[in-house]
C-alpha cells in the first residue's frame, strides 16, 4: 500500500496538467479573428512606374510649376523697395533718401537686422507667455532675467527676448522741391497680428481708481529698458509684440510702422518720388557682434513683399522637370521596350 502522501502529489500533477490545458485554451482564445482586415487580406493597390506614367507626370509638373514661378517672380518684381544702412550713423542721425519712383498703395516701414541670431535655443526659451497675459509673478523659464538681484522683485516683462527689445526710433520727412518739409504720418494699425493682440498679450488688471503703473508697481523693468513698461503701453506695446515674434534666420526684417495715407492728402496714394530725410535715434548696439542695421521702405503685392526666391525656385523646378522629361523620352525611345515586347517576355516566363 503506497504512502499517504503519494496521493496528494498525484493530485497536484493532474491539477498542473489541467492548468496547462486551460492556459492553452486562453492562448487560443486570444488569436485574432480570421477576418480580411485582421489577417491583412484586403485588396491593395501598388503603382507600377512605367515610362507611360512617369514621363507624362514629369511634363505635367514642369507645365504647372513654370507659370506659377513666372507669376510669383512678376509679383515680386512689381514690389517697390528701398533700404538704407545706418549701423555706424551717430545720433542724431539724419540720412537723405532719394526715391527713384513713387511707392503707390500701402507703404510699409521696416527695420532690418543682419547677423542677429534670434533663433538661439536658450534665447528663444527665455520667456513666459503666461506673464505676458497678465500674470506678473509668473517668471518661470525666464532666467537669468526673472528676478531683480537687488530687490528680488519679478521682472516684467521677463526673459532674454524682452530684455533685448529693439529700441531705435525713426522719423521720415518728405522734402518736395520748392516746398516745405512734410512729416510722413505713420500708424501702428495693422502692424501686429490679430492673434497676438487678442490672445497672447494682455496687460494685468488695473486697480480701481489706479492706472497701469499701479498694476506694475510690484515688478521691475528689464535691465536694458530705458523706461518702465507701464509708460510704454505695458504688454500691449506694439514694438514689444513685434519683437517677441522671433525670427528663424539671422537676417530678418520686422515691421515698424505703416504710412497713414488718410492723414495727409500728399500721401493719399503712397509715397511720391523725391527726396526724404530719415532721422534715426540710433540706440540699439549691434557692432559688438558684427551686426548691421537697415531701414527699409517697401510696398507689397498679392504674393507678399519683395522676395524673388520662391518664384525662382518654382522656375528652376519646372525647368528641371521639363529637361528630365525630355531625357526620359530619349532614353525610352533609345533603350526602352515596347508593350508587345514586354508581353512576349511575360508569355515566355509563363
């Protein structure tokens, strides 16, 4: 007669075996259904690149890109633009401008910076968008321009971008021959994007019976700012908003003002040709890093400002497509196979 403990051992083994069967059953239950989607048996289509499909496609691309490039190039060439460098001009800086032709329509005034890297990673990250919406104490990510070292108060607006705001100012005067000098009226209407004005930059709430400076009283201005932000319009200052939209390339221009054509009948149609005097308060230092500064006068077209790169790019791609199409046609006629030859080859293989 076997020992008493032999029976439980046999029971455990049978139990283990039954568990194994159950586990196998569970694995089988997890098998995906035999549907066309799950078994990847759906009908598929794969294009076969042949001469009869590739060559017409290449010619169509060339035929489409060429006229687009011509239109873009003509639109860019129709834009009137004049730029003058004033990097080394000492304040007070007065520069004479001779417009060779009239600038008809809306006229835009820009400042242009060269060799200025607004796209540097640490520079771009040094800002706090929540503070620019009115939360003055939120200075996260603004180091080293987050708190004033002396007073420990938050800096508003904080960050390296805000601290380095462009602060040159301009005044353009028209000097007609035989007439009196006339100041060119400018406006900030239309300078900034609506999304920036409505959603990204808002001043803090003004205390009852107070003013904007009372709202900023517990903050400190950025070190490089000559004035308190509350005296310049706070976070809704147009020049501040324009500067905070950082450029992707080290050579960029930013919109400063737009000529106000409704204020003076002399400029109702734009800027007439003739002599102008540009007065500049040259405050912004760029020579220490080899930068350059320009003042730009420009009109626009339906394709934007003066930039012939896009039109030239379309023309180059279109011409290249046409040339490649001709080369493909020659290769196909010289070395290609006809459809009958291809069908004969397929029949031999079968």
